[in-house]
């Protein structure tokens, strides 16, 4: 009797703490959501903290200010780098965990170390590389008489399309995400028995066929986890995007900072755009919380 | 015959690795080599790579005497120490409190990882709004309990405190979830045995559970430490290092040296030092948590 009562009390306490923490975790996100429906007047006034007349003006303004362009850029870069990471990491993980070759160990360790590169360190050479890549192409055109005189199609425009910041971002996001993806997939491959592959080889399949027809499909759960992490990082990344993109190739995290103007901060619009930016990661969280937690704990807790 | 088969095997392996090698080379190795080379040069914004001036160790000498670099290292270390202690204590406390399996745990866990999924830029903006001196919610509620409004992001100490609070909000769930997984993976026999031996809650917690989580704790600390040195986006948005240099962590200082002061060569020198710190931290991490060591042949 006493112990049942004690158990109930501790369970109640546990729920109380959990709910309190959930409110802290959610609170700021809810505030962003609510503020996105406020007028500037309501934002400035302390009376209308929770009760106010909702308006869609902020969203309208955001949509009228190139939101579709930023969204398209973000989607292109995130999807391209995610797909590229999965394919490249899948192939590398297969080689590292299933094939014997000299240099395997150094390459595996290199992948583990390289994932710590800070974006701020990368931003400098990347900025210089991209600028010089453009200058190099222009020099090349200048030095080639028939290109220099060509007007239609314009070789300079073509060169500019080759220095598109989105191409650079796709490359650098893939490079930054590869180590985690490779590493995660090696873990998944370890749990897949090798008998099927061996049988397939005996039946005359090539390594490539084994990879595309057997391994890649079997890795699906691992690929899903890797995809979530890669997508999240590419979708949210700010610094490299800030350095590499211009007014036509800007992604959403860079676009939102345009509302931090010299004249003041347009909070309503920022919160509206912020809400739109966090929707995909939030949906992913609710759909795949289990996989996300598995990915997060994979590094520290050994199953 | 067998050696030609072996060579074929090696070639296949490298063909599978080729895309990864290309991406790593173009995306990381070449830029890092450039950074290293640039650290011995002077190059201003917008100049060609070929216009760089070799200055030998000048940048390094300048860095050793540079108060700004020193203060950014200090800010980073202080920030790391405070957030790590706070997040570990809160995270561990919560993990111990909520260790017992409970109905609906999955829902709460989902909610707790939300701060980690939100874009750092959005996190910075939300907290900059919450902490705003005039319209922020935090001053509003503090006012209701009689605490006068503070200019959270306008005062050096308060600004530092603000980025600490934001980091705790964002990252404590990560530590909590890892420690919870660790606690729930502890061998039941050991806990059972100690319970039979009459250990009380305190003894169970501090003499058995926490020591058994030692390696997880260490790995978590190292992972977070690496993150603290890498991350700058939240601070970039909230304070951009100010007021003064009170919140200017090392990676933000590198960014500003490169793109605000427009001295790309000198920024690369500081970047080389940061890379060195990261390398040391990563090697430590590898020493304690090597995902490859389960396979003896790596």
C-alpha cells in the first residue's frame, strides 16, 4: 500500500518534471511561431504578449521578398548534397568494411579525424578558391580569341554559371557530411551478414552488382539516418552559404538575416521566415525521432 | 594468378573509394592546404591567389602578441568550461531523475531533440528576440517579479551570460539523451547485486552508476568541446562577438579577421592554430571512443 503510493508520487513527479522541461524546450519555438502572426505594434507592446489579433502580413511580406528563390536554392543544395553524400558514403563504407586493400586503415582514420574541421576555417580558402576559379575562367576566355569574340552564347555568362555558389555549397556540404555518413554506414554494414554477398559472388555477380543490388538496399535503415543528419546540416548551414552565395544563389538561413537591417530588426518577418525554415527539420523530428536519437547516441554509447 | 586477382581486388576497392577521395580532396584537403600555405602570406580581400605576398613567420609572430587572439581563446575556454559543467550537471541530473522507463517517454524525447534540429540561425534570432532589452519576453517576465529590465545583449557580462543560457537550452537535451541511453544500457546484474548488498540511492548513483558511465561522460565532453570550438552561428547572430570582445569566440574571431578586417592571410594563421586544437581534441576522442576498434584489423 505504502509502496504503491510512493510509486505513484514518484511517477507524478517524473511527469511534472518532464512537462516542465518540454515547456522550456518548446517555449522559444512557440514564441517564434506566435510572434510570426503579430503586427509590429503588437510586438512592441507588452499587453499583447499571448492574446492578439493574428495577421498574415509577415508571411505575405516574406513571400513577396524572394522567399521562393531562397527556398529553391536551399532545396537544390540540401537535396543534391544529401543524395551525393549517401551514394558516395555508401560506396566508401562498402569498400572500407567489406574489401581488403592496402591503405584501408589510414583512410578510415583520416575520415574520422577530418570531420572536426570548423566551418570558419574552411570559409577562408573556400572564398578564395571560388573567387579565383571565376578569375581563372575569365582569364581563359580573355586569352582565347574565338571565345573572347563570341557573343551568342555568351562565354562569360557560361563561366558565371560554373562558379554558381550552389555548386560549391553542394561540394563542401557533401565533404563535411561524408565522414559521419561513412562512419554510420560502416556500423550498419557490420550488422549485415556477409553470406548473401558471398553467395552472389559465387553466382557470378560483380562487386558493383553486389553493391547496387544487395548492399545498398540492405543499408536502407542506415541510409535513412544518414540522410536525416546530412539534410539537417545542409538545410541549416549558414556560414559557408554566407561566404559563397550572392543575391541569386542565397539559401534560406542567409536570406533570413536580410531582415536584420541597419534601420532596425523586422521581428515579425524574421519570425515568419524562421517558422518556415524550421518546418522541415521539425517534421523530420516528429517522423523519425527514433532514428535521430540512434544517430546521436551512436558515437558515445555502444549498443 | 593469385597476385593478379589481388591487384584486381585492390583496384575495385579504390574504385569504390574514388568518389569519396575526390570529394574529400576538393572539398577539404585542398582548402586546408591552402589555409596552411596562406598562413605564411599576406593576402587582402578580393586579390588573386597569385598576388599573395610571402611574409615568412610574420603572421605567427604577430599572433603571439595579439591581445585579440588571446582574448578570443580565453572567451572560448571560459564559455566551454561553463556550458560543459552546466550541461553535464543538468543533463546528468535529469537522466538520473527520468531513468525509470515511463509511458510516453518517446513523445518527451522527441520534444527534447527539437532545439537540436532547429537551424542555429533561427536559434540565435529567437533568443536575440527573447532577450531584447525593450520588447523581449525575458525582461517582461522579470519585470513582473520586480527585477528591473536589463540590456542583456548590450552589457559584456550579461551578453556572455546570454550566449551561455542559449547554449544550455540548445545542447542540454543532447547530453541528457546520451546519458539516458547510457544509464539504460548499464548491466542490470550489477545494479541488482548492489541493491541486494543494501546500497542506498546515493551510493547507487555516485559509487556505481556515475563511475560506470565514465567513458560515455568523457566522450560526450569531448564531442561537445569540439562543437564549442567549431560553432559560431548562434553567437554570430546574437551578438556578433560584442559588446567589445566579450562574446568573441575563436572561430568568430577568425571569421571577422578574414571578412571584416579583410586580412585573409592573418586569419589563416589563427585558423591553423584552431585546426591544431581540433586535431588534438579529435585524437583524444579517438583514443577513448574509436568506432573502428571493434574490428581488430583496422
